[in-house]
């Protein structure tokens, strides 16, 4: 029977360069097919996890199939790119040409643990886990994507006990973990993405808050079918139809991707060009300023595994509306931090209600500003290290019966 392990508040992170007290530092290899400069939830999470592990004294290496771009800022940890410089898209290892594979065996062989970050299709992550098993290196796998019906089966086969040996399975949310447990037949812990709420809260302190005469909603993410930007445009059209004409509206849809042109055309076609903006990709600082001046955040994706941008918006105080059954439930309770909509019409109804009922918006904002979610780095980082230690203590070739990692139902007051 699985034991429940609560995430307890942890001390503040050590400053960069500090050494750990207690257990010896670990040599950790984080593997992600996709990584910066490509922007997305996995890419940002792996960077932030690597930064915090390094600051806590661990020897961190990132292994990726994504190439670099000139002028990229230096990181306080090693990044090993198997694509040549200037190639910013991850490629299947079988198709690599000109890639540098020579460092991979030595990098994995010297590791204490390999932590692979997987989407539905992540050939480098799967290859690294299988090779780690052959080298006798324990492995933790975190799945970052919702698994549509049937899609978990190839992933489970790729990382089966027979092919990958001991795999400690984790997922970024309960919505991802449940189908993964069914597909693998193995225990799956919830190891969520982490957030540092203070920069997002500080941006609110330094900017003009939302809640003025214009109701402003922000959404941010890749313009892909999975993130449903076209559905968001249709929802905004419905919001305008539901809200009295004298209520001014503004929507900012941040991001790039293959559906951006189609979304821009839909904005014009539906007569929304006067108040719906598509600024493209923005920096984290610019996004924080947008949050600080907004009234609400919307996440239209049904297959949202976690929702890092939504979590950051919630840390900035914004009420968040997303889809019920998605990973947003890790940090949004319906009626408390925002709303979980049953469908697109419900999402539009929530936004329309908030546009005219500012008292509800102010109530949720007060709660979100005064409390931090349970998924702060002070909790998530020790949980990740605990996964590494548990993987290292498991007998080689045996799949450990992992404890289910449950976040506390209550949230901690925000210091300061």
C-alpha cells in the first residue's frame, strides 16, 4: 500500500555556490529533448530546476537535443547540446547529423542519478534512461504532458522494466499521473513544477494594479492546437457578446507558434481587433508587467498538464480560469484561486461574469496575493532531491514502490 508523503515547507534556498549541509552533493544529469532558447513549460522548468540544484551545491548537467543560439546567457551549470549551434529545434537522435554524441556515455556514467523530462514523444529522454540502466545509473522520469487515450502506451513501452530497468515514475500533476499509472502498472508520484512567487508579487507592487475601467484578461502559451488559441479567440467573442457594451474589454494573447497567423486572422474576422492584442513572445519581466496591469488570466487548453504561466499569474494575484480536469487543479481550487470551467462556454461565462462583477475579482485577488501556492520551489526542490535519493537506494533492476507525493490541501501565508 502506498504511503502518503506530504511536502513540508523547507528552508530558504542556499545562495549560489553554497554547499549542502547533510547528504553529500549529487551529480545530477537532467535530460530534456527540448530546452532553451526554445520557450515552453518544460524548457523553463528544467532551467529553473537546474539553477536551484546548482545553487544548493549539486553538480548539475543538462543534456538536450536542442541547439544553441549565439549570444545566449551563460548558465551556472553545464549544458551539453547534441545539436550544432544555431539549430534551435530538438531532433530525434536517429535523425541527427553533425551532432556531438561523444560526451553522452561519460556524462551518464559519472552521474549519481539521471532525471529525464519526457513529453509524449521524447526520444532523447527515453534513450538516456535506457543507457543509464545499462550503465547502472538510477533514473527518475518526470512526464510533463497530458496523455490522450492510447498515447501513454508507446511511452510505457519505451520505458518498460524490460527495456529501461529501474524507473522511478513521476508526473507534474495528478491529471498526468492517473493515466500514467494505468498505462505502466507502476506507482507514479506527483512531482510538480516549481515557482518562485516573489518576483511576480514584486511586479504587482511596482506597477499599477488591474481593476480599472477596462477589464483586462491575459493568456500566454504556444500558439499550437494543443494550447487552443483559436478556441480562446472564440471565447473572447462570446465574452464580448455577453458583456454590456459600456464595459470596456482588453485581451492580450502572448506567444508564438504555428497557429498565430490563424489566430490573428480570427481576431479580425470576428471583429475583435480593437481590443484583442497578439504581441508575440515576451520576456518574463514583460509578462510580469502584463500580469500586474491585468484583471484575470485564462488557460483554454483542455490537455494542460500543469500550466506554468497560469501558476505565475496566480502568484501575481490574478484570478485564473482554466479547464476542469487539467493540471491547473494542482494550484487552482474552484471559487478560491479562480475557476475551473466545464467547457469553452463556461470559460466565457466566467470571464463575462468577472468583467461585470469586480467584487468577485477583488476577493480572489486578495486571496491570491496573500497566500502562496503549495508548489513553491522551497517545497518542490527538496521533493525532487528526495526522488533522487529514493531512486539511488532502490535495488538495481527493481522498480521501487514509490510513495505518492501529495501536496497539502492548505496554503501557506505569503511572507512579507
